[in-house]
C-alpha cells in the first residue's frame, strides 16, 4: 500500500494513536462478524441442558459430540448428503465447461450480438428464481426429469450459468492472446490453442467461479424441495429445514446440522480465498 | 492490455477501453466504429471463422434459451392466465387478459409491498455498500496481521450457506434462550423474552442485519482489492498538492474504483431485490407474520400458499420490470463505459 506515505506519517504520534483507534474498530468488526459462526459451533458442541439455560455460557465447560451423532442418525441424513454432493458437483463441472466455451467465444471472437448476449446474461439474473419454480417444474415434468438427479443438475447448471459466464469473461480476457497465436503458428488449431494454452491459464478463474456456483447450488432449498419429491432424493438444505420445523427446540442438533452443512463450503472457500478476490476484480475491471 | 489481444479481432474499436486505466473514455460516450485495414476482405473470412465461436456458444445458448428463456416466457404467459390448482392439474389454459394485473393494481397490497420492498432494498444496499467500503478502507489503513484477521473473519461469515446462516440467526434472536436477548438484558435493557418477530419493523431489522452481515464480506474484499489498484503516486501527488485525505479520496480514488463500485451496487440491488431464503428461513416459513412482505416473497406466497399461480406470476413480472427500471440506467452506463464490452 501507500508505503512511503505510511512511513512518513508513522513518525507522528497522532498517526500512531489513530492506528490504535482503527485497530479497536477492526477488532469490534471482527467480533461481530465472527460471532454468529462461533455461536453456531459452540451451540453444536454444547450439551443440551446448557444450551437451554437462562445464562448462556460463552466458553462452554463441557464438550459433547452428542448433537452431531444425533443429527447424523436422523432419517435420510446420509442419503441427502450424498445427493447434495453428487448433484452439486456434477452441476459445477458441467457449468464450468459450458461457461468456459461461451466466455471464450464472446471474448476471443468478434461476434455480432455478443454485447446483446452479455446484457441478456445480466438481465436474466434479475428474474426472481422463486418465480421460475413452477414453469421450470412443469417443463422438467414434461420430460420426466422430476425426482431425478438429471433434472436437478440441469436446473443448477442453468441457474448458475449466467453469472459464471459473466465472471469467467474477465479471466479469459486477462490472458494475452499472443500465447494462443504462438501455438497456432506452431501448427495448433484454434480450438487446440484454446484447450492447451488458454484452459490451463484460466484454471484459477475456473476454480474461483466454480466455488461460486458450488455455493449457489449447495444453498438452494426451493428447487430441490419442488423438483425432488422422495425424502431420500432430497438435498441437505431441505433436510435441514424439515429438521428445524419438526423438532421444536432441539437447537443443539440443529446447530450441529448447520455446522455439517457449512463445513464443505468453508473448506472450499478457504482453499481458494486468495483467488476469489483477485478474480472478482479481474472480472469487474478489465485488466 | 487491450493491445495485447492483437490480431484475430482485427482492429478492435467498438466496446471499450478499460474504464479503470482510462477514465477519459467515459466522457467520449459512444465512439465511432473504426474498421481497421482489411475491412473489405473480412466479410469473406468471417463466415468460416464464425462457425467455431457459434459452436462454442451453442451449449450455453441452448441451456439459457431452453431452461431459462422458455420458463420466463411461460411466466409472462401465465401472468395473463387464470391458473389455479384446478387448471394446473387438468392442463387447462384459461386466458384471462389483464385480469391479474387489474386485480393487483386495484388492491392496496401492491403499493404497500412496493414501498416496503423499496425501503428494504435501499436499506440493505446502502448499509452494505457503506459498511463494505468503510471496512475496505480500514483494511488498507491497517497492517497485514489485522488485515488477514479481518479477511478470515469475513470469509467465514461469507462462506456460511444462507439456509444454515438464517437458522443460526433465528437461534441468536430466539425469544427465550437467544443470546441477543440475554446480552441486551445483561446491559440493563428489558429484552427478556422479547419476540423479535412480533412486529414487522423489528423483524425487518433482524432480516436486514443478517443480509448486511452476509453481503459485507463480498463488497469489502472486492472494494479492498479495487483500492489496491489505485497507484500510490496518484494519492501522494494529491497530498503534495495539498488535498485533504477526504478530497483526495473523492477526487482521486473514487473515480478510479467507481466502475467496481457501480457494478457491486447493481449486483446488490438485484440480489436484495429478489431476496427469499433469508426472509423465509428466518421467519421459519411463517413469512405472513410480517404483514407486508417484499415482492420476492409475496409472489411466492401468492403462488403457492394461495395457489393463484397466475397472480403470483404477474407479481414476478412486475418485480423484473421494476428491477430493470432501477438497474437499466446503470447497465446503460456500464455498456457505454465498456464494462459490458466483450
């Protein structure tokens, strides 16, 4: 950052005092931001009798895995966890392939109507996803794709495709075209250059946007609830919701369920966090 | 950077230069198309060349057209139909003209929900953008350890699935054992057994707080990396010229990061304007406890709870038109400044 300015300013005591003030503000921000996450985990590990005591303990004295065992042994947990993984992973792989091809076409060629296509991609995101549940359900039903993996996979691919194309465009644009041209001079075809040169260079961007579509699909409650009818075909958010409405005040088990559901997303997120942010700006700013 | 892209596109003239490196182009508005050398022969070459990009674009077009375009068309058609459970099961199509819209505009609900949605979205978006930008500046001001701690905290909050997060927040604000009531009572306020979802104002307060909590990380981290794009010497030059930090921020930093700021605002309006999960989960599926619900939830209730799919569809159509009106201007700006250019 502003290194010279910081160094010059750091000598004044006023600047130092302000730094401590800002550190204080940052600490408050961190505590407020983390608290819901912390509270979820601590309620999940806390014995039930302590959760429902009138003076909550902020640092629980006892730890128990009882709530996790309880949550996992509830009906359909394993089925629904597997469904979530299979459906969401397949959808992410498909959406990345389709979006990579589309982004390449839009960025690397002068296509008539490419701009219109991009505006369309932006506008399509404004349609409330809640509004499309019924028409999409009727469409899938017509082709016997309800209550089946493929129907839900296709739904998630379509729902995440516009944003993925939009974001990937920036990553493709950031790769200098010279590299592909060099490969073509060496006898590679245009498509070959895309796959051998462009694809590996855009891979970080693919991982970043992949995490986004993973989260969108992993979070979805509405479509899974409508498209998948059997309990053992459902996904984790639906399982969680049935848990929360059926059990009344079993907040320990509920928080354990929430922790389990958050875990894969958090792991993915932390793994790619650096790229996520640089990726967003690369997508937003042309660079 | 544009120059690096070189030959295959020919002389690229339409579309834009990076809004960030060359803010001057913004004033230029629509620039004339400049056809570089080889304009004449390009037409003949274009045909063969266009097969590959069309093939590359085809899967995306088929998916968007088939699974988004068709249902959107259906949605618009349904908004002109009378479609209840009876018609749905029997596959009857009963065209109803403008009846749904007439019913909406003659009731007071639409106006109330519109007002509520506008207030709600404005509150969410302005709080998110203000907090996010402030946090980004704070990150820039502080050293690396603090910055890492802030990003880590934000990543954890951001990564939490909205379904799980909503349930966790309803636990935080629970009437009897919720920790928020406990803390507020502990500092001497009368919040023991306070029901946050009893009045719509406080319910909206909780929902807004949660949405802002989840949205700030994305905005803050993106704005932070946008701020790092501003060359240091520009700010220093402004300081040497005697500009106060506030003036330097407004006149040097902000113009450079503005494209990102606008994009984030537009995305936030779109996302918050269609918010559903948070309202639905936080109120435990009893969104009706809030007497006036945002449009995104209202159309769902109208469609599913009252099983008037036609009426629900017309609410959805109105929502899209409104979002288009609000964001359309910015989309135009983005197109003109080259942000939507290929």
